[in-house]
C-alpha cells in the first residue's frame, strides 16, 4: 500500500523504519534475541527494535548514513578518543554536520512516531522546522535543538543493554525532551527561546568537540537537580 513518507512527504512504499537507531539494539539482545524495555508500567521483553512504516527507501538511506557515522564514533571505529576529566567526557574531531543530523533525526523520529513508547515526545509547531532541517541536510547552529549527552552508569556498570521510556519536562521555562539509548541520556532543547547559558557548552560544537557528562543512573534520570550540576560544571569549563 502506498503511503506518505513522513520526511519527504512523497507517496510510495514505506519501510519498517527504526525509531531509535539500529545500532542501539545490537548489545541488547540476550541468547533468545530479546532485550529489556523499561517503562512506567514495568519491564518487558522485546524481540525486535521499535519500528514502524515511516520512511521511503531514499529517506531511510539518508538517515542511515548519519546512524552509521554516529555508531562508528560511539564505538571507536573511527579512532575517536573518549577523554574523561573528572565527571566530564570529551570527544573531539567529530564531523559536526553528520553527528548533529544524527542527533536531530532521533528526536524527529520519536516526535512523529505513533508508538505509545514515544507518546511524551511532542514538538508542536517546531516539528516542521526539524523536518525541514533534516530534509535539507541542514544541522543548524549548535543551539538549534541542541543536545546534552549524559553517559549513564548504574553503580559503575554499563547500562547499554536497557532502554528507558523518553521523558518530557520543562527546565528554566524551556521545553526539554530526554531520550535514553546507547547507554546515555540525550537531553534535547526543544524550546523557541534560546537555551540557558549552562547548556550551550555541552552541545556539540562546530569545531567537532562534544563535552558529555558522566552520571550515576539515578542522577541522569532526575530532572530537578540537573540545572544545579550543569551550572557548577559550566563554571569549571
């Protein structure tokens, strides 16, 4: 059945597109090819990644290029070093355009998804701006849907084998969305107002530098104390 691609708006055959990037699921599967999904209603097993008919083959290939690059950055295939300084993790020499487009592609797919899992991710009128940026391959400026990456751990243990449901919250009067994948919490600034100054240094910069944070899982999932911690870290940068 011919349907309308959500990205290019052209009618055609749509693929079963992953909402979260495909590489996220590789470390999740157990010996029965299952992974754990954590939601407000409780934990459950999932056999396949969260997918739906969303994109035509051309748009799928476009977003797949961004995913492939981000995957190679995150797993060190391209030689990127993750340098830790106290509670910060610094990655340099990232291709700004490709990685930023990857980030916003995840946000956009979560926002347009019809799945219950992503029900809290809503961009309102800004959804069209995000779609237009992706369609044009335009990553925008660092503050345009800027993202803070918090590399989370559970008492020192890796959590890349678990996915948590996305969250929506307001911080300093700004609309934020938090999406968990690849062992990290990705905090997107989605408000029409400019982001508060504490956030800006943690967005991917045009020179290819990303300053991420390293947090205990309970802290990464807590909204109320993030502002104070980022303000403190901003003074240390």
